[in-house]
């Protein structure tokens, strides 16, 4: 029997029993739809977790703080200890394998003044050579510092915020500063100025502003480390001798050491090396890994629910094929009498079963994309209730359901495979029907 004959006979057989075929296909549609939706919700959660963590810092970044948090094996906070961060530790970290970039970090509060208006900012000084390694965002104003001109001060998107009128009662009058038009003066705080010396005040001539990132960059102000030390020493020279010594000493120890690892898979390994040096560190991977594990568990549960629906559809296909064999017993007998080989009869019934799986899979994929769109558009109230206690979930800017390209392909393959497996035993039964007994059957 030619393949074209098998295809034609299979299509005619399914079209003769339209109601049963439609109901069976519908079962496969529900099964494939369940797999797509359940898995897509899991992918959506995992993607959102990763996005939220990335907004807090890159996944390959590690930070060593002055106070290091200590966690137990289950990730629960146990204690914290003070850590001395200096140039010696910076050099030790640079020698660790897989470390791509290292920079010490000094953080200082500073006052910004524009005429009678005052504001505050939080300066983070880092080596400017590391800006690219730590994925500093693009600029909407100005340029990043260079070796020839390191004096640029870089404001995050939300900096500086509002300035208060120091001459008004209660400082109630505020002003939003225009960085391109208003003049700004930087003043360090913390120690009183020596009465015999002029107060330190640095006019800011090189100003840059970052693009919005919805992360930590938006709320900090950045400077090159060497330039920062230069101007901070100028500030120290305006202080009394005792205060000057204290202020200069703060430059010898850092508030943070930031490092970037060459690959996400090496983050934990590098953190273990830092721990071997006697220091605690943290990275966003510490937060992402438990979330990924929870997401994987949820995906398995949701996938299992989809698999249950597919098992039900498999039973439906098997039932349809068995009923088809009983109704076509005489037809099978005629085919055998006419000389059809057994494997052709088997192919016929396997083709019908696979076609049911194919049609159900294709339709299920179409409904899957539609359902995913509806979930993303109208699902916020439900997911807000389910994830109300999870700070990692940004309900306003997230996709609750994500369908990667491999998911519909996987669903289609499973649908066809389920059809073939469900039709195998009925097809095998059809090949064992006696031609003589089949010819005696009425119908």
C-alpha cells in the first residue's frame, strides 16, 4: 500500500466520525494547552526573579562590605562581623582565579549648594577603569571621566533630587536643579572647618547624568577614586590638626570592595576563595539561587499538572482508536484479503492517532499564545495576591507568562508522541484480527 493511500484512508476515516474526532482532538488541545500555560507561568516567574535581581546589581558581581553578614547552610542570617578592607585585601582578591575586575569603594555624604538652595548626595568613589566592567549605564548628559580629565562627577538618574531654600522658614521652599544651567558647589561634611582657613567648596564644572536603570545606579553619585582622594585631601587641609588626621585616616580603609567574575558559574567559587581569606562577601546569586530552585520546583509541579491533562488525552485517543477498530473490523478483513501487509495496517492506525495528536497540538499552541496574552494583560490582581509577600516581584513591569520558542515545539512533539503511543496498542490489535473472522462480521 502506498503512503498516499494510507494518508487518504486515514483522513477519510477521521472525517467520517467527526464528532468523535473533534472530541478526541479537544482532549489533546487541553493537554497541550495545559503544558504550555503551566510551563510559561514558571518561565515568567523565573525571568522576573532574574530581572529583579539584575536591577539590584549584575549577577557576576561580588561585594565585600565593612560589615560582613554570616549565613548558615540554609541561607539564614546568623551574625555579622567587622572587616578591615584595605589595599592589601584588594591585591589578594586580584590574584583569585576568575576575577575579572576589582575596585575599592569609598562612600561619603556630601552637600550640594546652588545659590541659596542646598541638597545632599551620597558619593561612591571607584576606579574609573572599572566602570565598564561593572556595566555602568549610558549617559543622558556629559561624559565619563578619562585619564586626561578625571574630574567628572556622575549623578544617578534620581540625583540630585530636590534642593531646599536655606533662607526660608523651615526650609519649605524647594527647587529641582537643572544640571545644565544651575551652578553647583560640592562641600564635604563631618568635621568643622578650621577658623583660620576658608571652607572647602568645589565648583562642579564637569557633570554627567546616567540613564534610568531602576536599580542602585539611580540613587548614587560616582567619582573616580584618585580624583576623589585628591579633592578630599584638599578638604582635609581646611580642618584642625586632630580632625585632619581622623579624616585622612578614613581614606586608608574602604567601605566596600567590588569585584566582577568572568562567568556566573564561577561566582560561588570566588566567594568561597574570599571566605578562605577570612572575609564574608555577598552577591546577587545568593538571592537568585533559592528563587531559581523555588521556580524550578514550581515549574515541575505545574508541568506535572499539564502532564496529567495529557495523560487524560492519551486515554481518550486510545479509546477512540479501539472503538474505530471494532467499527472497522470488516474493513480490516477486506484489506488483509486484498493482500495488505500487516505493517501497512499498523501504519494506517498509527497515522490516524498521530494526526489527532498533531491537530490537537497545533490548536493547543494557538490557544496557548492567546491564554498567555490574556494572563499578562489581566492577571495582575491574581498574581499580586499570590506574591504579595515577595519583594522580588515587580507587578507593574513584568510578564507573568513567557513562552520561549522551544516550549510550543516541545508541546507539539509531546502531542504527536502521545498520539503515537496511544495508538500503538490499538494498531497492534488491528493487525492480529483474523481475516476470516473479520469477513464474517456484519457492518
